């Protein structure tokens, strides 16, 4: 432990003793905790966005993102740093303060992290501020064939390449000579060897392997003026995404509703897609968005790319699928245990908690209905407490409780079937953030710090509920390393909120085309309750939540 940390803990202890004698109604100051400077191994560039609380870093393409050393992490003076434990190679020995150089830290410190997906850093200074650090390879794709014309079109999202060759010099595609084809890292292995592939009368596929992962790319060769159709259409409830390729950057579209009763064609005037709803990317691809649509409705549209129209086509938007009892007005008591459901029939049993396990000794119910302190109707009261000597966080989740495992563990079935694509989860919450008085590995160092509540929502492509085991340390991977995760958003707060406050959790999607099969919503009065770490004074109230579709 550093000498500075010893003084900090002494000061905290003195302040705690004084607080027990003197009532202090002076509010904590609001100082935003920010990442001011960052440097990682192999870094090429770094961009810090203080408005969005994001950092984007590009590193050499020869670096394995699964093992990257953070060399500098300067933050607002006095801020505590809590990185995502699942991304740390050694969370216990990652510094809990900022540092200007890793070389100045003790030899026991380990700042290596897995940056395959964006990593969250919680900065705490009176309030909590969640930052996201994304590390990407600085890829230089080199694509060159004999008799090539112009710049190839690269669709990174769909992993497609279109190369144009001079028709006079290369009238057929059966004998194409590839000079260079670097699609990924400069040290990646490409199969088959590009120089051995010559027949492009049909598109050819290449696998690019590096750092334990493999990508499959499709390469097409055409003459200038030939058409290539790579558009993909993904219809959501109130918007539709179309992705494709463009040679000139000229993309437009119009749309109107269809009278499905008479099937007599469109209704009313055509509406044109606005220019700010069309994104032309540097790689020659585009993303066009139809917005403000009606759920479960059929539209006809005409897309024009590079001056060519594919004619009038149709799409049908998805219906809005709601989650039962997100207002938390319905509650049912079965024996000693409360459930946030109208009843426990299959049609209404959507939510569960740890009540069943906590009530195995006596009636405890860390999760219960709140009838007095509400926004409207009833609310969910999540209260962390000790039950038979074991810390139990007040929690609520979509899924079912399994069974008690051992002396302090449990099995849970996370997630409920769901196929819609909302844009956010919103609602109202109140929170009393207690001081952590119960802590177990690997979070012993959090003891005596302020607890945090945690609300998150995720969409997944599971074929069945995810089996969680707290006793065996089996939890859902909520990083983008989990390829079954379609979308994710979260709220983490260590600030006491005395009055009901509105919150909105935007969902970030992996892509625009993948449809989920399961939804997971979890709320906990103690963020690390799964690890039996938190405060027995923490209470989270949730009310009038709903999914947002826009």
C-alpha cells in the first residue's frame, strides 16, 4: 500500500468519526472526473472526447489487443479509478489512482488489459463518471491487382471488397493477377495465398487469421460501370437501415406507406430521406436510415445509388414487443417470497430476484414492493442486507431463480425470449449509497468505499436462458468479446439520490442487422453483489420504467 493511500484512509476514518457526532447537510461538490491523458503500448493516436466520456486509441496492427499495457492514465486530481475487472489481466494490482508513467509505480503493479472490446473505467470523485476506452488496430489495407482502375471499394462491416480492372486490358476475369492483398493486420495469415488465386468469374473468399481470430472476406472483380448489389435492409420498429456500396457517394431514397387492406400501392405523397440520415463512409459504403416510421406497418421505397434505381420495393417494420410489468405495479407473494409479477403462470412470470434463496432460512425479501415512496402505483424496493450472515444484494432481473448452491451461492437463469430492438430503457430511480461493509475476493479493496447501484440491459442471440452460478463464478460476459451480445447499455451510480430522478440508458448495438432472441434487464442496489460485496445500507427504488422505440 502506498504511503499516500495510508494518509487517505486515516483522513477518511477521522472524517467518519466526526460525521457520527456532527450532522452535516452540506452537499458534496460536483467535480467531473475525466481522463486527461492516456498512453498505451504501441499507441499511434489517441482521441479524448470529454463530452461523451470516451477515448479512442489506435495502436500498431502487430499488437495483440488481448494483452495491452496502459503506460499512462492521468485523471482528474483526487479521482479514484475502478477499471472493468473482467478486462484487467490482474484487477487486484491495477492502480486505483491515475498515474503519469507505469515505470514510476511499484513492480507489483499490473496495468495490462484486454482491449478486444471497449473497456469501461469508473472514475469516482464525490459522484461516479463512467468512461469508455476503445483500442483499435491502425489497419492499412493494401489491395492491388494488375490492370486495376481506381480505388477498390471496402465494406468493413460486411467484409466485402470490390476491385475494378480496365476492360480493354483485362476483358475477362479468369486470369486476374493479385499483386498485394493485405486485408487485416500486416502479420495476419491469409488463406488461400492471394497470389495463387486467379479466377474471379465469381467472387472469391479469403480468411484472414491473427491473434486467435479469423475473418472471412469476399473479394469481387468487376469492370467500371458493372453493377454490384450489396445492399442490406434491416427493418426495426420505427426505423429501417439500408447499408450498401457507392462509387460516387450519390445516394438518395424516398418512401411512403402501403395500403395493406386494398394492396393498391402507396398512400399519400412520397417522402424523401433527409441528407443527415445518409452517411457516406470513407471506405465507399453508405448507411441510409428511414426514421419516424410506424411499428408493424408496410412501406414501399425507392433507393437510388450512383444514379441508378432498383425500382420500388417494400419493407415491413417490426411490431413493438413490450416487457411485462416494467412499471413494477404488479406484485405477487408466494409463501414468504415476493415476485415482481402479476402471478407465477408461464404467461406472466417474467421477473425474478434472489428472494427465494434469501428466504430459505427466514423471511428476508431483499426485493419487495414499495407502496408509499413511489412515482405512481407501486415501485420496486431493492435493499441490500445480510441474511444468515451472508451478504445479499437487493436485485431484480428478467429470468428465473434456480436453486441455492452451497452455503452462499445460487444458480440463476438469466434472460427471457424477446425479438424487438428498442433504442433505450428509461424510468425513475432513487438511491441511498451506503458505505461498503461487506467485501469478498476479488473486491476486498472496495471495503469502506461508497457502494454503487447498477442497472443494465442487454439483448442476446441465446437459444435458451443463460445459466449463472454465483458459487462457481459463472456470469454473463457483458463485453463485446461476447459475440452473442447484440446490444448493451448500463447505468452505474455511487451518488445518493434523495428524490426520484429520471434516467435513460441508451442501447449500443453491435450492428444493424442482427435480431436478438433474448432480453436481459438487471437492477441491483450493489454493483458487486454477485461477488457478495456491497453495503447493508444501500437501497435502490425503481419505478415507471419503459422501453424506448424511436
